[in-house]
């Protein structure tokens, strides 16, 4: 019985599950300027995967690398989610968010989700 597919699938599931909150925290604390950290980690994982001889660890490292690369896109998208009001903004970076809102305009192009402002009634 070959379990390598299950192992890789579980590892990728965990990697994606870890990357999602990491991107949210990175945007909250450092903003989208921290994209280079994800690029650096992704490049390290990519290089590491090239030198690992076993196929399963190499595949897992490659998946981690490309999850970091995808995280760069998500980091930029996360800023827009914060500007829309879908995620909390860091109060220490309030001036930055206000400046970004002025640059973008009134966010008519990116309105907050209507249902977030409604009260939920049963």
C-alpha cells in the first residue's frame, strides 16, 4: 500500500491552514510591505526541495514554497479586505489605512459587504 499521496495531501492541508493566519497576522503587524519575507521563505523552500533526495519531503517543501508565493498575493488582497472593513485594522497603523483610503477614494469600487453591518436576528 502506497501512503505517500495521503502524507503529501495532509501536509499540504496543514501548510495551507498555517499560511492563512500567518498572512493575516503579517498584514496586521507589518502591512503589505512584508511581502519580501514570504518571497524569501518561498525561495528557501524551493531551493531546499531541489536538494532533498526523497520525493515526499521534496514535494512537501515545494508545496510550502508555492504556498508562500501565493501568500504574497493574499497579503496584498488582505490589505483590501482590511480597507473594506472585513478584518480589523491595526490601530497603530491607522494613519496608513486612512492614507490608503484617500488614495483609493471612497472605496465605492470596493464596498464593505452589506451583511456585515446588519444585525443578525433569529
